[in-house]
C-alpha cells in the first residue's frame, strides 16, 4: 500500500454513483459532530450530508483526495461565477427534499433567519460579488482516521494553484476556532466573523468565520 495522496477533479456533473456515495460518506463521517451540521438539524447531521453534496454537484466541482483508490478527503468548490444553490431549480432539488425531513419551525429558521442573515454577512465581508469572484469552498472534509496527514492542506493548495495564477482568490467559512487556526496555517486570512443564534429549543450559538487567500 502507498501513502501517496492523489487529487482527482470531477466537474460538469460527471459524478458516478460510487463517487456520490464516497463523497457523502466522507462528508457525513467528518462532520458528524460538526457544529453547523449538528445545530442546524437538531443533532441529525445525516439529514444535511447528502443535500450539501448534491448542491455542489449541481453547480460546482469536487476535488477528491484518494489513497490507493479510496476517497479519504474531499472539497466541494464553486469556481468564479457560480454559487451554492444560486438558482431556483437547484434550490428546489436540494432544499425541497431536505425541508420535507425537518420540522416546520426549523424550516422557518433556515428560510427566515439563517439564509438571509448569512447572505447579508457574506456580502458585507466579501463584497457584493466577492464569492462569485472567488473559488469558494463549500466544504472541506477528511475522514477522521486520516486527520493530521496534511490532506486538507493538499486539497486547499491544489485549488489555490488553479486560482492564484488566474489572479483569483480562494475563500471559505470556518465554524470553529480550531478550523480557523488550521486554515490560517495553510495561508488563509480571517477577514470577518458573525454569530447566529441556533434554532430552539437549545438556541446554541453558531459561529461563522469568513476567510480568504488572495493571490
């Protein structure tokens, strides 16, 4: 067996069923205790794993970190001019099935509070077209047993090496201080932050740290 990590780029919706299963597995396993996935689904992170992957497949690209043919990490990225669920068709395909699995008050939290608040803060931080101008990371995930091996760094640097020669920045959001520190070590800079109050009954704080790496 080899310790070498290879990066495979999938775009234009050319995903096999096995690719989708592997990416969803990595996403769910990596984010099983992640604040956003836990708080926003009331401790049912599996509800968001597949919709998030589907949202990237519809409009973005995936870069898969593989070792001996096994997907051990993945990052979903939206190239310039694209954004997560930026059309009504994409929203219906992803948010419709997701919304059907959660309670009405949680749907209202997403639609009436979190989504507009997130968009407002994103525009305030990145600028009116900031995310659309960048290569924006929707998700960066690595299987827990492969943590500490530089796989997230390799995925981010791979996309940076595509973006920066074009004069384009890369950007993402981090939900924990630990992840902020990791991304800062890679090269991203913290440029803004905000806090959302999570849905009832727990009303836990949900932190968003906006980060960017300009060429």
